[in-house]
């Protein structure tokens, strides 16, 4: 199985040994960040620094003229990735023989929400999520589609992986996160992710719902969870809390909104890309899930994109719904954490990859070559050698 590892430009720039070290892992590809959210990242081997603080979401290359005069536009990186940081790192990696694909984070941008609050998801209580652009708003959709096309198709890139191309919700390590005091399962997270901005209110109306009544129903449905009652979880839990018809109507609006955005973004990337350019989406096979791996309909997404990158931190079970579609030539990449300090398990990678293959994976992704310790990288190297 082909293997790729995620990398940031700052893992490579200023460290002349980094490209060869990454290539020595046995990967054929790197997935290199071209547009990324704010982060604080460890760089355990870099000769000049140990911590990189990316203060806000940014593109890691110089933008083109498509953004002239537009209110919503990408932010340039600061000193953590100045100039064409992506391009410099990509060239160094390609010189070792590695295939370079772009890694593009889309609907996850705290800076956008801070500067343009109206773009954010608004929950049933009126709270805004500045890290979560509402993907129903026309201006935000246009921004995300153009960002996908520009950030994905960088010079020399052979493909792209689009992250957060769908709904985002409450789950986000935002600043010093203190949101874990009440255990919200799938049902609670879904209800807290429902957006009540003007565009979503109109969407609910088109589904036959009154937005004010829906917001009140959501608040009432959440009340037992705030009091400590268990979340039954799953879609059945949403239906129990909100009612089957109302739950179905909210899901119909959100599913269609995400599907059409995914179609538009992939079409824009393909229009800008050379022949043979691969387009993958980070995805979860449960459509009402939200976050960096947003929920998709497996049959639909595999008819739109060339494949998916599927989170396997909790096991490889999410691969099965994609594999069952039997889409010819589709990439189904199992994404494994290999940073022990962040919950990854590089020492079980051989067995994990084998199990993923049994469940239909065609490739693997490794998160993350720049963040892992030397010992973790040694375990990865041994596992890939054993393929």
C-alpha cells in the first residue's frame, strides 16, 4: 500500500536534513500543508527552533489576483511561514524523489470568524463559533471554493487532500479549551452544531421548519444533557431528543448544503489542475458528523472525488462504508496517528495497516512526520520496511 506522511513547511525549511529523513521512512508521498489553521507545533529535530506558533489560519504561499477587492480573502502567514514557504518546502521534498500533494484546510478558521463574525456558525443559544465558518452562506461558500482551487493546485503538486470541507461544530481545541465538563455524545454534538445564521434559518424554512421554534426545541432537547443525563448517542439519540421528523428535516438541509459545497470545490480544483491531478477529501461516512473529517455520503463522495482519507484513530471500522461502494480506482486512505505523545501508536502500525487493508484501504496516511519523536519515526520506518 502506498504511504504518505503529513508535513508542515516549517518542518523542512531551515533543516537541510529533513527531506532525506522523511524519504528514509519509506513513504512514497508527502502531504504538505498549503493552507492551515492556527496551531502551536513541536519541531523536535529542527536545528533552529523547537516550537512554531502559527498565530492564525493562513495560506503558506503568495496568493494570486483572484482576491483583489474581495472582503473575504485568505490571510498571509507571519514569520512562521513567510513568502512561498509551501513552494520552498515542496521543492526540497520533491528533490528527494517524493511525490508532493497539498494539504488544504478549509472550513476551520478562527481569524475569519474574528474579523467577520457574521460568517460563523451560530448555535441555538446565539453563541458564535468563530473557528467554524457557516458553509451555507453564499459569500463564505465562494471563498471556500476559490481557496480550495488556489491552495490545492500549487506548482509541482500531483494531488490534494481537502480537510474540513463540510460542517464544523463545537468540537475544536480552541485556545485553552474548557468545553469537556459535560459529556456530549454524538447526539449532543449534532444539536450543538446546528447553525442559526440567516442563511441556515432560511434553509430550515425551506424544509418546512420554523427557525425560532427549532432553536427552542434544540435548547429544550439539550437541557437533560446539561443536567448530567447520559447522551444516548447516534442518530437515534438525535431523533429521541428532537423528534424524528424535525431531526430528518435539519439533516436534509445540512446534508444537501455539504454535498453541493463538496461538488463545487472539487469541480473548481479540477478546472485549475493538470490532467491526472488527484483530489481526496478527509471524510467520515456518517453524514451528520462534523469537524476536520466532516460527514459525507460514501457513494456520493466517491462519485465526486478520487477518494477519501479516513480517520482510524479509533480503529479502522470507518473504512468499511467506503470500501463497500466498490468504486473502481477509488483511493481509500486509512489515516493513522504515529505520534505517541498525541495518542498515536507507531509500534502497532504493521498490524494496523494490515487490518486496514483487509477492510478495503488502498493507501495509508501517517500523522505526522514533523511532530513525531525519533523513536516514533524509527517504529514507522521499521513498519513500512515490513510491508
